C-alpha cells in the first residue's frame, strides 16, 4: 500500500508474503511515487483504483526488478533457464513471464502469438526460440544501456571505492564548480580541490579517510606532471573499421573468440581494452599485421625496418620537420615580427618576475609559434641558449625527461633541463660548471611549458 499525507510518504506490505511478492509490491508502490500518479492512497484492493495507473506501476516495477540488460545477460549469455532467472531475481513466475512478453513485444508488435509460444517453450526448458528473439534485439538493448550515465556523485563514489583519488582526467565534470559543490554536499568523506597545469585547471577528489590533504596534493602533482601515457596505444576505432570492412558483426567475432558480445562491444567502444593475448587473436582473425590495433601506423611500420632503414626514416623525418617548420614562416628581410618579452630572468639563477606583466617589445625576421617569451640572462644554458637571447615557450606542462622547460616555484622562474624524480624535480644546466637544482614537490613546482624556440632579437 502507498500512502501520502502531511506526515510524508509511506509504503507498506504484508511481511508474511513471499519474498518475490514483497519485492514486487515495494517496487510497484514506488512506481506510483516516481510516476507522480495523482492521489494520496493506492492499494491492490481499492475499488476506486485507476487501472491505467496500476498498469504503469506494474510495468515500472518489473523493469526495476528485471532490467533489459540483466535479462539479456542471464538468458542469452548465461543460458539460464526460466526457473533460474526467476529465482536469481527473486520474482514470481507470473511477473517473469509478463516482463519478458512486454520486453520482446515492444520490438515486434505483430508477433505476439509467436512470442507467447516462445515463452511457453522457454518455461518448458527449451531455449532456441527465446534466444532467436534476443539475437534480434541484442544491439538495441546494449545501445540503450550504453546511453545511461550515472550521476557525478555516483561516479565519484564508485571510483573512490576502487582507489583513493580520482581526477578530472577521468571524470571531466569535476572541473565544474557546481558539480564540486554537489560532491561536498553528498559525500561527507570526500574532498575536492584544483591544481593548475599545462595551461588549464585540473580538479581532483580524494577519500579523506585514506589520504591526508598533503598526500592527495602530492599524489595529484606526480600524476598530473608525468601525464603517464599507456604503453599499449590500443585504437578501438581501427578495430571497428576493420570488422566492418570484412562485413562481420560484433556477434560473429565474439563467438569466434569465445567471449560474450558485451565484452567485445566494450572493446570497440573503448570502454575496456583487450588483453595482449586477445589482441593477438584479433590480429589473426581479422588478418592484419602485428601491432595494427595497438600502434600508430608510422610506429608500426618503423618497427618492421632494419637498423639502417630506421636511421633513414629518422633522418628523413627530421629534414621534413625542419622543411615544414621553415615553410610556415615568412622570411622576407624587410618584414619584422613583434614579440613581447618578459623581464630578464636567469637561465639558471631564479628571478621572481614571472607574474610581472611588464614586458619589452623586440623584433625578429620570423613569426614563431609560442605562448609567451622570456629573456635569457646568464650562461648556465650555453652554448644553446645565449645570454641576452629570447626563449619562446609553449604552455604544455611536463612531457618527457631531459627537455628544456620553464619552471615556476615560489614565484621564481627557471629555464632548465627537467628530470622527474620520486620526490621532486631535478633542474639541470647545459653548462657543466653549474650544479643541479632540486625542487621538492612539497614546494609546489609548476612546469609551465617547453622551450620551443630561441633567437637573438634584431637591433633597432
């Protein structure tokens, strides 16, 4: 029974009823509430009940207790019998029958008698007919299931059950202030914060019962600075493209691999990645070269070459990069391009001028792509970066060890080769007479960007 009054909403049922009856009653009465049916009192024995409302509540109750995707999994993939499905979901025989009838009839309106025959055979232990119906609707059920998106709160809650921290790299909506407030309101043990890196703000959330604020911040810095790349660059798009080229269905491949349709579908959608063993099987099954699904084309081809062939490719690639870079720039001697260069800073000795918006205007014969420019002062980065030259920076954050970056820490700026270590960043000069500088993560260093160019400005 469902009842609403000034004291609130209540749902009641006979405690002596069988478990399947209790479950259905609870979901049925909940259906009245969720469907916003008019009235304040619903009961199975009420003479004034609205039959249409009751039918709607019955349908919703059945869907809650027996979701499409669950029925597909149990009946089609696990080959469960009618009784096994009924018992595992704690529902009655009648409810199971009408739920399956409604599900299949929704797709095949003109086949009601055939569907009923298939269900009767299924109840008698014969699966083929019911499997044929599921075979015809399997892709619709999975597609509909894939459209479901859990709420942000549930995403974060689920992620933090498996690990102690999650970032906006995994859940992008963490970047929204309103969504972060929602997490604070609903998850008492979860904290959220922001960190700036690579020209953008990245948010992270952590379980405060497992990580202290300092531990979470340190962990997020390491994760974000490294921007770890997967060693196996699995490409789901190529898998789907190849399958379609061979005119195969997802079900065809799943059966050949001895896996479920759902598992294979998850590979093509990029939700999950196949194991190394399964990748090898896919390559053989779809007749493609080794590495076809896990490597960028140029990398795959490069790996098939001899040592001398690889050297030729590298030489050619370098020449091509230089040629294309030069083709982007206008080299007319009369033309001068303007650059705004920030205050002088040392290429090894820190200078607290990064946030100073005063800059010098200089000129050069080429227009080089960059985000901002800085003066180089001192000889610690010679012979490559000379005293009085201009360093051009792309605001990329950390990419790989040994590249030259602009690093900011405690309002100080450095231009150095950067190496990522377990406890902090090691900044190394090109000029061997200068000692390395070590900055702990506790000092909150920020790798602003990589040095992409350097020039001596034109004289006025």
